[in-house]
């Protein structure tokens, strides 16, 4: 009997719970995540406030529900942009090679040379911050790593027998690239997408912590951490809870990507 | 098994030895700290990078330190009065154009030489010459000087071209010896403390000036140590600094029993400043609706435990006779009235606008968040956009490219004019694009009046117009907290941005 893939199991379970949490957050929060209440400032755990309240008397549980969602949207958007652009760039450069490959890949290297946070910072200072700009900024920063992975896989696959036979059958280049080769690249891509997602979660948290990501009063995990730092000693749960959520979110996807590698 | 036990014992011994060694260090340090000779260490948020020359220093953070070293003919006190300092007495002629200052006897510079009328003349002329950089913005004010005479060594006579009721407040400008050729690195003044040394990015050291003419300082040595705001609490708790000005209420709450928290005011007008060129805020009814829509006390309760002073116009309480407390009630919270006004103005369903807030000022961000939440109730959406301080200065203040912003505006000098001048239609620093003929007229009358009572009346009228016209959504003069180690006392708040160390003393 095959040994149980605990990584995949636990990772999937954790991610599933987190996703459920996020989906619920989109449609329902026990309190409005932005409603302030002077009487409930720093309130403790109660039936009404499952995780207590922050310095404005806002319900921490509701903010975490909403915040996970915002962080997820940013991370998802980032990875989506990164993956789609990465697949196109990687596929064309890897499949055709030549001068185009040389030029695009050198540009790619140049972008890759900047740390993604720094690149996003430059973007934000030029075009302003906010949730949607940050998705674009991080997305662009994430393109090069995906492009590289896809390109190297395409180079490996393009002279394989199944590609040659498809070509003999008269399949066009586009068909070969996206119908024949791409599915074979998927396993590698999926695990790097999962890792990329984790990096994007951390990047969002970092950007919002610096005050240039999700704008207040909207909640995001990074934003909540940034707000909690003044109250680290007086109300540690304000920092601990969003921090824990980031850890769980990242852990779930990491374990899943580990598990998927084993499955291959 | 035996080996393992040996290992355990060994590690315990090493640990113990280490603890003792480290404890020894700590003990030694504590001993140094408690000896009174070492003096007080005051944390300041940034280094004195501009200049030690009082006429070149621009940063408020620099001026608050230099206040202890330099003095002018007159010196402000914590009540906002101008008291005779280097000038023992002065007189103003009937027509208000000739000022005669008699220098106090026996006033010495830190290098031991006596202050002469020539030094005063030199200092004023140095400031009046815009070619010197005009860091203090005094060149314009001093261009009004027709003649500056020194009939004898102890008398300075200044004749003005035009009468200027604010002229005395400029006479606080620091007097420095003409003989000193290196005021930037070797500063010499007449203040209660004299300069000892400066280590860039680290500290500035001063010691008590024994031959000071006035009431001497109490503490022998003073060190201003650079300690960023973020680490101020740790530095205070760790004992490396004894005092830190302008901490937040959250930071104050974190400090333990070793510190007294003195509460004062920041002396600035915190408001949501509205760009009057923006289509929404051109309409007075919309501005009034916003004023009706917010609850200032509610903001204070949520952001600073209710500490601070609610204000209703561009003036704060430290200004005494100019301040009108009643204006804060011009627009009490009234959600229904706000909605009516919005409907009248053509926005029955409200509207949304962007508030730019400097990202490095947490108090303003907090205020903006509560504000946005309160405005939701009248159907108005305020989207907060955090921007860097540099971008704020260029985009908002200089280019006026914004809809609304939450900041605090301070007064450069102890005159009502410093706060009210910017709302004149023609003022270069009128960053809200405020244009109101009635206001311009009142302000002009105030500036041109020679009678003090009349002038106060006109300035008050200006304030009233700003309040009633809902020029901005006025909020508060923020509370300011100073942490002072319990070994010291005597801290005094000034209506200016200064730290007067000479007033501090050690409790036995």
C-alpha cells in the first residue's frame, strides 16, 4: 500500500478551512469590520466579539474574516497576473528561441534582479497605492520567475517525440504550445504557483504593513499587523491573531505544494 | 549517563558565570545612571543636521534644542508673553515706528565677553540679509527696518518704515557675538546652557552656564540624544533617556511607573482641510454638511482617550486673547441637518471623495479613519489615501492637487497673523484655495490696524468667518504627551515648539 501523503492531506485541509473562512468573509461578518465603538475599545473576548476588539472598538474577528479575503484577493490577483504573463512569455521564448528569446530573457533578468518588494515600491510611488495598484505592482514583479520556469520546461519539451509527432500530423505552433506542451508543464507550474501564492501573501502583508497596500480603514492582514504594533504590549492579540492567520494561510499552501511534488 | 550529567552541570556553571558577568555590566551602568552628576538625557527624534547657527537652523526639531543656548532681546515664556531678556527695558515711540532697547547690564556670552549693541546690530543685520539664506523667513520682516542705530554700547535704536504691531515678536531672534567666526560648529550664545560637543547622529551635549544673567538652570549637564520615535519607549524603559517629548497616547500607556506623563497640547490646528477648487467643496452647503456630519469629541475619544481640545476655527487655546472657545459649537453633530444640506446642494445620495493623509503621522491617519466612519452616516464616502510626507508637501501643499487632507497646521511665531494669513485669497501658502472677499477685508483691517484691541477684534472676526463659512472641517488641537523620569520635575509647555531645559530640576 502507498504511504499516506500527509503533507497533501494536512495542507489541503488547512487551505480548505482557510478558503472557507475567506468565502464566508466575503458574504458575512458578524459585525461590520469598520464599525467603531468607543465603549468596546480593547474589549476582551465575548459572545459578541469572538476575538475581542481593537483600539477603535472594531470587532477583530470580523476584521480578520474581511482581512483574509483582501489579502487573498491581492495574492490571487498577483499570482494570476504573474502566471498568465509568465506562461505567454515563457512559452514563446522557450519554443521559438532565437533573438526574441535573447532580448526578452535579458529584460526578464533585469526585472528579476530587483527584489520584488522594491519593484513594487517604485511602481506604487509612480502610480499611487491602493488595493488594485498593489495587485498590478506585485503581479509585474512576479512575472519573471514564472516566465523562467515555463521557458525552461518548454525548452525541455519542444524536441520530445510527442511534440515531433504532433508536428508531423500538421499541428500549428500555437496548438503544439498550448494544447500539447502546456499540459505537460502543469505539474511543475502548479507547485511553483502555490509557492508564488505564499510569497504574494507575504508581500501583501509587507506592503500593507508599510502603509502602501490596502488603504485604511479597510482591513487586510498586513494592515492589521501594522496597526497593532503600537499596542503590542497592551493588547498582544491584536498582532497575534492576524499574524497567526498569515502563518496558517502560508503553511497550508506550502504543505500542499510539498505534497504535490511527492505525488509526481 | 554520567557523562550527560557532567555536561548538564557544566552548562549550569557556564550559565551562572555568564549571568554574573552580565549582571556586573548592568550594575555598573545603573550606578552611572543614578549619579546626579551625569545629568539629564533628553531624547530627540532627529539629528541637528541643518546648523548650530541659530540664524540658519530651519527644522523645528533643531530650534527646540537651540532654544536653551540662545536668546534675543526679548524671550517668550510658557504663557506666550514676550519678556525683556538681553534688553533690560525697551520703549516704543508714540508713532509706533521707533523702538529703543536698553541692554541689560552684565550679560555675558558663553565665552565670557559682554554683550554689546554692536553684537545685536550684527545679529539683526545677519538675518535681514536674505543673501544669508534667510532660513528664519525674517528678511521680509526686517526689510521694514529703515535705520538701525547704536548711539552707545548699551543702546539699540530701530526705526521702521511702516508701523508693524508684530515687530516685537521678531526681536526674539538670537543674538550672537560678532567676534565668533564659526557659529555653525562653535556656537556661542547667552542662554542658560552652553554648548559642549556634538556627535553627529548621536548626541549634543550642553552644560550649565554659570554666569547666566537670569534665573540659573538647575541641572548641570544636559545631553540631547537622538532616539527615533519608534524606539522611544524602549529607550525610556531601558534607562538610556530620561525624557521624551511628543509621544503618542498609546506610547504613554506603555510606559511603566518610572515615568510621569505630562499632558499639554501640540499647538496646531488639526482639521480636514478642503480644497475649495474641488467641485464638491466649492459649495458652502456641502462643507457645512461635512461639519455637521462629524463628532469631534467622538474622534478624540477613539483616537486619544478623549485627550485634546476641540476647536472650531484656525486658532488654538495657547493664543489666549485671540482664541474663541465658543466657535467649537458652530456645527454640532446633526446627521439630519447634514443630509438636508447635501440634498439641497444636489447630492441627495451623498458623494465620495479622496482624503490624502501623510503616512508618517499616525495621529492624522487615526483621525481620518474615524472621520471616514462618521461621514458614512450622512452618506458621504471618504476614501483614505496614504501618501509619503515628501509627496504630501509637493502634491498637496505646493501643487494643491487634492480634494481633502487631514493634517495639523502650526504657527511659526506667536502672532495670530501666522495662523490666519494663509487664508487670504492672495496668500502664497493658501493651500486650500480659500477665496472670500469678506475674509480678505477683515484680515486686511486687522493687519493695518495699529490699536491692539481693534486688531484683536478683527482677527476674531476672521476666525468667525472661517468657522461659519465652514472653510475646513476643524477638529482639534491635539494632546501632546511628554514622558519625564520621576527623578525630574518642572516641565513646562510652551505655545512654541521648544523644550526649556532650564526649568527642569532634580527631585531629591
